[in-house]
């Protein structure tokens, strides 16, 4: 046995050595050509072997070749179909011997390039030559048919195919794009012929790593000539995108899709990256919003070149962003047509979901969407849409309708219902959706919202609106709008209308507004008599807003009912902006009241009971240019007319108002002194202090204006009828000139000039006045003492000062004051009170008055007088002293002198001194008996108390201290002696220098320049 085994091994070694020597003697070039020919005939492709050929024996017989090339079936191609630098083929020896043909065990390829190309005509270079162009590209026949063959035929399908470092280049002419697929490893294997083929691939698609594994097997139950079908089960994993694709089903011969029936499962953690790599147009933006996805469904062939999907379910989203579920079918996957899906979307904020539409929306709010999706991927339609949008600020929006989307934008419409706390919340929400757009609209709304009335309307609650939103392309419109603000009772506003464009730009908006406000005293931040007097407000208007035009209130009807039967109305059109020159608003304004007193009460002032009173006029233009025309006022039987204008387009706004009154009778205006109010006198501490601060006077620099009133005939009393009264105010550049007043009547005239210069922190003021021939009787009747006296009054006043408050102004006041009354009479009882008459009984009737002269010089707040005289035929009062305005005190010496008594030499000097709130009254006993003076003074107090109750209160305090006052002295004796010793007359006082200078003062000629180095504005 041992010897037999040794011989057997030796024989095998010798045989192997002989086979090796035989292989070395084979013609390798002939074998290479014959091998290429056999493989070409077996595969149907033209195969070339250009490199070296090596034959092997162990462990399996085989051949190795370099430079293997498979030509492209299509002509004029820049690249072959396949090119490999290395090819190893191993033969299954026993199987080949058993079947009588060459059966391949393994094929190994290395460093392979595969070029796949689809041209513009739809032809692929990987189709077999018989399908592409068999007549011109059949594989080559042997050069010499009579040459010996290699032997049995070759079966080209091995049991195992291994490829290392393979590159697949794919070019699609229609997409004009090239993909590069790098395969580091490709393994295909089967256990025997006809068994399922197992494949496993590792590679990168455009640098994205993936792994593909699965099986494919031929359906053996379909014998020829029936079309072949393969059963497929495969799994694709892409690590970078977290994508997993599972396919299981049947496929026919591609590219014919008719027999395709696959169950599909797709999951992706990063669909944005997947869509980007697949190059799906228009999907990238939505993929990022959608987040992780899972897709299941069945893909079916519906023709040679058509696919459909049935029973598909797509779910995905990030919980913090959106949760989406779509279920249904697609009639044609390749074209994206025939969508039939049910859609549900829930999101805590819809804003990021809408980001791909580039609507500019920021935070939109939580949403819930249910809809049916029809149409195509390029132009989907959302039918039976039901959507709820709930922002965090308490708003709730419900939408129902049909909506489509295409490359041009949305089209269709939805019905909406909006409920919320108030309109302020809605406007803030809409503006927040477009933080960087609609600056003009934002500015206009900002101006409106600053007004108290608008603030009140925006705060009305609750709110409910219904309407229809429609879209064509990128534009959204609003129609069938119907809404209400406020409760059923109380203040409310109703809204209806439409907008041709609501989004992204507002255009052709027409909203009809109707409202009713009850006692809206809370509309202003500060208390106001006028606001408190409002009892009702009824309004109706159409708010119109169009692109390129200023907002306007059209068809405006406003009725304001106030206390005391005062009615204010407005009708017309109001322009809310100030930029469009081609627009003009017009308002017809009206004011009606039973009398002026009722109007005065509304504004917290006192006016005479004259009426009825009405006022009407037309306001036309824009907020940039307004004109007041047709102004007509009616007071009883007397009419007021006027006109005005406003121009806001220049450096500063300009105001201009001119009023004309043909005849005005004010004889009934003053019937007596003002009575105390029912509420009692106000505490002096509650009265606002006088101040002229820069903020209060800023309008003098920021505006410019002119206001004038002309009265043809002014009746002040029966004896005082003036002609051609003119009053005016002008301001610009920080200086107010006014009031200016000129008035003439047969017995006299009046001239008044005023000026305020606010160009410096401490304003300067000046006032000049000169009048002659004033009837004293009219003034005393106005004051409530109709029988006090009569006469002709001449007066001049010239004062100038500087200060931002009253104390500072008083300290700087300088100028003069002169009052002179002559040719008149005074009531005897008043004459007794003032002149200390010795009559036991007061005189009755009137006492002729020679003159009353009072002249004061003012310097730095101190007013001094040495020209103070009241003279009658038998009585005379002379005086001198000063008034300290800053300290609120005075010190004046009076000398009452009785001309017609037995004791004509007896005189009394009375001194009034002290703070204004605590004056002391005492005699100066020079040449006067104390007891006599006391008696005269006591009598004067009693007479005054009976004659003038309004003055008696102050004199009672003086009387309580009479005894102490009589024992005091203090004035300069020489001055007192001069005052009491000189005889004076009306003429001598008029000739005093102070009086002469003041008499010569005329405001129009001598008006002082305001204390400022700056020149007055032009």
C-alpha cells in the first residue's frame, strides 16, 4: 500500500508538471483573441482584451488578463461601456466536464470604470446591441472560420463576481447632470445556475457612503417566449443621511416598467440632505421643514414608462417643529401627477413651515391642518381644507376652503373666522409677521395708535371677524368681511368690506366702519371738560387704503352729542396720510348749541347766554395741505364768516386763519359779577402755576402762523359802538407777535401790541396798550356796579420782562401805567366812602368828578407812584407809594381832603402797608386829631360795608386792628408833609413828568423791542 501511494503521488506530480509545461507552450495571443471572441458571443457585447494573458491551474483552472474593455453599443461614444485594468476568471472544472461547456466559478475585476449614458433621444448605452443597433454593432466574427476552436462553449455567468474599486459614471442629457458612483466593493454570488443571486455593494455616491445588499432571482415559472420577471429583495443604507430603503417585489425587463410591483419602505433622518443629493427640484426647502420621514407604499408599473404608488403613507416631522402625515396614492410617480392624499399637519408654530414660501412671516402660532391633496407635485391643490391657527396672544383663526399652489403662488380661497381679545392684538400680530416690510403702513398705524380715540377703539373687546381670503399667485385678497368689536351693550364698532390685495402688499382696502360710544370720558389720559361733556358718539365711515395712496376715511358721518344740547358733526372724506398730491379730502363740519353759554360749559369756561349759536365750514385737502372754506357762524341774527389754510410741506407747518364779523353786539355779555360755582372756590394750591418753559413754547419754533379777526361794527354798550375792530396773532421762528388790536369809535380809539420771544431758555414778554375815550359806565356795569359812576377813561400801559415763571417775570418787569378819568360823575355813597365825608348821613345822587389820575413807573418789579389823585368839587384824595410785585406787598399813603367843611384845614393821612394777604391800615397823625381820624375811618368802613359787600370783608380785618394802627407812625415826615402840604389840581398832576411821558406813549410807534439780541423773524 505504501509503495502504491508513493507511485500514485509521483504520477500526479509528473502529470501536473506536464500540464504546466503544456500551458507554457500554448499560443497566448491566440488564446486571448479566442477568449475575447467567445465572451463577446456569449454576452452580446464587444469585448476586447488588450493586456497580458496568464493561464493558471491551481486551485482552479483559469485565466488572468489585463486591459479588458467592453465597447459601448452606441456609436461615437467618448468612453467604452466598461473598462477594467485587471480580470481574473476561474473555471469550475468538474461542472464544466459534467455539462460539456465552460462553467465559470468566479470572476474578479479590479480598478473598473463603468460609463452609463442616456442621450437626448432617450437611448441608453447599456442596452444590449440587438436592442440598440444590432445591424451595425454585432460582435465580430472569427477572422478565419476554418481555424481551430478553443473547445466547448462558455457560460458567461459565474457563481461569484467580485469587483474591487469600481467607478460608475452616469450622464443624463435631459437633466444635464453627471453622477459619480464609487464602489469600493461589489460581491455577486449564486449557489448554482438558476439560483437567486445575492449581491452586496459598498460605495459612495457623490461622497455619500452607502451599502446595498439583497437578492434577485429569475421567475422560472414563466418559460419563453413570455417576458422574463425577477423577484427582488434589497436594502439600501446611506450613513450620512440616515436613510434606509427597503424594496421587495417583482420587476420585468427594464426599462419596461409594466411588470414592476414593489413594496417600498423608506426612512430618512435627514431628508434635506437626501433631496439635495438626489437633485429633486423644489423639494429642498420643504425637506428641511419636514425633518425625519418614513414612507411606506406599493410601487406599480402602469405602462412601459409609467409608475404609480398605492397605499402610500408618509409620516414625519420634528415634534418641536411639525408633525405631518400624508396617506394616499400617486397615479404617475415620474411626472408627479395624479395626487390623491389625505393630509394632516400639527405644528406648535406655523411660521417655520411657511418659510419656503418666502412670505416674510416670523412667529405665526400653533396650527392644526386637515386637507385632501390633489393635482400634481408641481401644482398641488388642497381641497376641503380645515385649519385652526392659535397664536400665543389669545387669537383663534379658523379656515375652511380649497387652495392650490404652483410656481406662480397660491390660488383659490378659504373662509375664515377670527376671534380674539381686541383689535390691538390683531394689528400687533399682523405687523409682527412682516417685521421688515410695510414701513409706510407701520408708520401710518403708529401715528393713528398714538391718538386716544384710536387707542380706545383698538382696546374694545371681544373681537369676532368672518371673511373670505382668496389668492391668485403671490397676492391675497379679502372679501365678505364682517366683524364686530365690543360687547352688545356699551361701546362697539362694526366692520364690513373687502381688500383687493391684502398680502404681501395692502391695496384697494375698503372697510365700512360703524360705531357707537357711550360717555367716552376715558379717551384722554388727562381730564378734560370737553371729554367729560361727551354723552354719545356715533360714527360711520369707509376706511380706504391703496398702494401708492394715503389712507382715507370715505363717506364719513360723525355725530357727537354733548351736554347742554351741544351737537358736533362731520361729513365727507378725510385723508389720513400726507404724501399723495393727487388726493384731496373734504369734511363738512358743524357745531350747534342753544347758546354760547352751553358751548362755554362744554369747554369749562363762562360765556354769555346769547343764541342760538351754530358754526359750519368745509375742510378740504390732505394732512399736508388743508384749506378751511365757507366758514359760517350764526349767533342769533349775527353772522361770522371766515377761511383758513394749513401747509405742512415746508420746513415747518404753516397755519393761516382769517375771520370776519360784520356786526357783533356784546352789550348783553356782562350782566354782573361772576357767581361762585356750586363746587365752591377752588383751592389756590390746585391752580397750576404760571410757567413758560421751552417745551410749552416749542410750537413757536416748530410752526408758523397767522390768525386775524375783523369786526365791521362792535356794540359794547348803548354808548360805546366801535368800528373796524381788528385783532391778530402772528408767530414764526420762536417769536409770537400778538395780540395786536386796533379799534375806533367816535369818541376814542384803542391800540394794543403784545410780543413773546421764546428763542432763549428764559422767554421775554412785552405788552403795550393805549386807549382814549373809554366809557366808564360800560366798565363798571361789566364789573357788577352799574351805578358806580360815569366818565371818559384814557389809559396807557407799557410793560416788558423776562422769565420762565411768574416770580422771575415779576422781578424783571419794567415800564409804566397811566389811568385817567375825566368829565364824569361818581355815586355820592362811594364818594363818601373814599373821601371820609363828615356828613352824618351819606350823600345821595351823584358827585361830579373833576378827574381821577393814577400814574405808576415800574422798574424791576417795583411800581412807584407820586401822581395819584381823585378830585371832585368838595372832596379830594391824593396818594403816593409803591407796590412790590415779587414780594406781594405794598406801602401807599392816602390823604383824603374835605374841601367844603368848617374845618377845612383838618386833613387825615391814611397809610396802607404790608403783604397783600395781611395788610395793615393806620393813620398818620400829622396835623390830624387821632380821635377825629378814628371816627372818620370807622364811618368809612361802615359806609363801604353797606355800599360794596364784596370789599367789606377785607376792611373788617382792618377795623379789628384800628386802635393799634392809630398809634403807629413810620413814613418819611418830609415826604408826608410835602404830600399833605401842597395844593394840587387835576392840571398840576397832568403836568407831572411821569404823566406826560405816559400820555405820549403809542404802541404802534414806541412798542419796545423784546429784550433779546436776536433780530425778530421775518
